[in-house]
């Protein structure tokens, strides 16, 4: 019978639970999430368990990373199923603050990240996003005081932003990226996949296929620009509206022009109907 995790809903309750773990000399891994947990999240939890003796999962749908036009209200909320999944993985603590615990009246401090946060990828289409993410993740780190924190590679720019922030602010937490978990046809798992209609779901894996094909061409020695143009053609031919399809330096996210410019990452964001999907692969 899986043991239900301790659920903390206020900062003092969380502090007590973390202090108890620390008294027992535990090491702590944090897995920040917004709930609607799928197998991708489960893989983050499993990696967390390998990297620390105790695991804290936060579930908080962070309003400050959504623009007023985005899906904050509609974002899937699956609390009971989430807790059952975390219990099955033997998670120790679920940190589930309300908005008033995270952003109490008078809250007036924000972290404004630069560097990878202004690389001209997600930030071009969601200018509010990384300020909201950095502020909430900064708070999650000071609240949970983890030794390590696990973030999915699917949100690659987010992973870079958080890694930079943890270094720049000496937060004392090691950021670990975890490989993207995919459906059998290659679509990256995402809480937002539930929004896709059957027809959109059918064509969505084109994004992964196009990235893989470009990565293979670049590895095989093709010039970057024509390889990427081929990928754009594949995606647009499937009827998918691209926000961006770019190859960048995998560490800094700076634009590159040739394979020699460093370790490379192909990143994509696209809209299928009202659903926006992002994904990336290494070259
Ligand atoms: O990747 C997410 O789910 C969110 O951006 C995060 C890191 C939990 C911050 O709200």
C-alpha cells in the first residue's frame, strides 16, 4: 500500500517538515511542477530519488508566468490523480501553497532574469514568462532549501534560465536536467497535450520528426541553414503554425551559423489550433 506524502500548504508547515528531514541528515531533491502529472514528471521524481535521500514535489500553478490571454484558468488540475502518482513513487513531501501563501498581500519583489532568458526564443512570444518562472522558482528554492532540483529538458530555455539564476544568486542548489519523455510516436509528454483534438494529436509528432531530421542532416555535415529550412518546410506542410524553429548554442542559447559554433540544440515552438507546443533535441 503506497504511503501518502506529507502535504504542506503553508510556509511554516513546509519549514517544519524540511527541518525534520534536515535533523535526520537527509539530502533533499526538489521537483517543481504545476501538477497535471504525467510520465514525464514521474521520470523527474525517479531521477530525484537517485540524487537525494528525500524528495519534495511542489505543485503550484504559478499565475505570474501566464499572460492574461493564456490558459491559467483552463490549465488542467488533477489533484487526486497527482497525489496517487506521487504516493506510488514514495515522495516524501508535496508543497502545495495557495496563491495567498506564495504571493501574500503587498508582494512586491520580482526576479528579472537576463542572459538565456532574453535569447529571443520563448521570451519573444511570452515576454512575461521567465520573470514569473524565475521569481517562483527562486521562492521555491528558498522555501524548500533543496540540495538539488530537477527540471525537464523539454522546457530547455527554462532549464538554462534556472541554471544561470542558481549560479548567479549563489542559491546553493545544483540544477539537474532530465531527458524528455516521449509518447511512442515521438510527441514530447506535456500537460497541455490534453488540449489537442484527435487530428492535431495526429500531426503533432511532425515537430519531433522535423527536428530529428535536421539534427541528422547537420551531424552528417549539411550546412545549417538549408537543413533548418527543410525542417520548417516539413512542419508547415503538416499545417502547423510555427512560432520559431531554431538551432542555438546548447549552453548559452546564442544564435549560431555552423556546426563548429559549439554544442547545438534545435528548439521549436508551434501552435496547433489553440494549443502551443514546445520541444527541442540535441544535435
Ligand atoms: O515547468 C513548470 O512546470 C513550471 O514552469 C515551474 C518550473 C514549475 C515553475 O512554475
